[in-house]
C-alpha cells in the first residue's frame, strides 16, 4: 500500500506539472505575453515535464550541497528514472527501477556523530533552501530581465516555490516527516534530535549498501538508551536484531524479538507486520517449530513494498517447517529474483544469505 501511495503521489505530481505547463502556456499565449514559437500541446506538456524534473533535481541537489557543507559523504541521488551513485569515490549514472522513488531522494552519510543534530539541520534545510533560491531566480529572470514571459522559467519558478512550501511546512507525506518537521526536531535539540540524527545515519548507510553487521554497535546502543518513546525504542531494538541476525547470533536475535513483543501493538501496522515476519522466520526455520505458522498467519495478507524478499523468506520458512522442501526452495528462488529491486541495499545482502541458507537446508533434507 505504501508503494502504491508513493507511486500515485509521483504520478499526481507529474500530471500536475504537465497540466500546469499546458494551461499556463495557453493562458500566456492567448494573452500575447509569451513568445514560445511552437505552441502545440506536446510542446506545452514538454515544458511542464522538463520544468518539473528540473525542480525536483534542484531540491535533492540542495540536500547534497547542505550535506557537503557539513562534511557528509555523498552516497546517492535519485530523481525519476535516473540515479547518481557514489561507487567507491567514482560517480556512476544508473537507472532507477523503483517508481516509488521517482519523486526524489538523496543520501549523504555523516563521518561521525559529533554535533550531528546541527549538521543534520543544515543537510535537511539544504533542499528547501535550494528550492526557494531557484524559485526567486527563475521568476526574477523571467519578470525582471526578459522582455517577454518565458514559459519554462515561469513553470520552473512556480514549481520550485511550490516544492519549497510543501517541504518546509511541518507535517508528514506518505508517512514520512517533511523537511520542515525534521528541521524542527533538530532545532529543538535534545534526545529526539540525537535519536533522529543517528537513525538517519544508519538508514542512509544501509540504503547505500552497508549490511547490518557493519553498522556501529556504539551508535545502536546509544539509540536504545535515548529512545524518546515506545515506538523509537522498538525501532532501536529492531536495528539490534538485524545486527545479531547478520552475525548469526540467532539466540540473541530471538531474545530481542521476545523483549519487544509486549510493545509491538503500540507501533504502526508496518512495524507489527515486520515483527511477525521475523518471528515466523526464527520460529519456523531456525527452531523448526510449527508455532511459526501462527505468527505468519498474522502477516500473510500484508504487503512488504520495501522488502519483498523478506515475505518470501517467511513463506519459505513455513514451508520448511511443514517439510515441504521443494516448495520452500521455490519461495526462496522467488525472493532471490526480487533482491535487485530492494531499496535497502544493505539488508539485501543479508536477505541473500538468509534465503540461500534455507535453500541449503532444503537440499540437505532432499538428499
């Protein structure tokens, strides 16, 4: 459902850009204030699309510049179908096949946690700051320098201004805090700001390919000690769970899940589903206990848009405990085919290993 919402959101934004390009163009052309040459519908729509794409890039580049100003390492930038990746200090252009990210995302990684909340504030405000700056620039050039209205500059200016307003107002979009909401947290300071900063660092690392066992244990311990409420505490413990799982410390991983089970109903549905998925996997595959089926029954109707292989892993674990080894292998193979589509590249490496571990155990039973 989350992927559908994000995809729909981008389609709405894209459609809005195209319609704005068309109607603004028609208005200015009919009034005689724009000199655009070819006034056909395709040209008007193209202006709207290119202007929209440009202002989305500007916003995300603003975040990157903000990050660089405070010493963050650039990791990736994605807008629409294209991604710019930092591959071992070399920039690489790649295709983005995840439509939910078409609206834009940028990632920069802090080199330490020293003064991290203040640095994160600069990083976060870089996006809205760039949008505001270019809104003024585009509209200033259009109205103060040119002797006629330029359709592309007009749409770009109002588009950048719209993105600035939408991102700077505190709130949530598709379940995520806007830049303005995050900025308020960092401006207030305290444990919530430090928690958010460290969480953002870990999430950026894993999105760029750092697997859980390579996360900083010190930082995860810090998260657990300063978590401001139950939800944040559960998230911190789930980070710890992933570290244990990646280090093959399965008993410790199980203890983590059992410790947060009493609080899991106080978390959003997506977190609950992830919890039941992991309990199903641990109980069914690692303990060979059929009680794992009960946990799986609580998630079987849920969707896992950010990590589809995890659902395949849980399904395979249930088949395994029921001694359906061939079916378990098929579930794992389905999951492996989805690995490349995962947004979380660090967790993708862990999923790859876990799926292969189930396949290996199935093969041992089939000999």
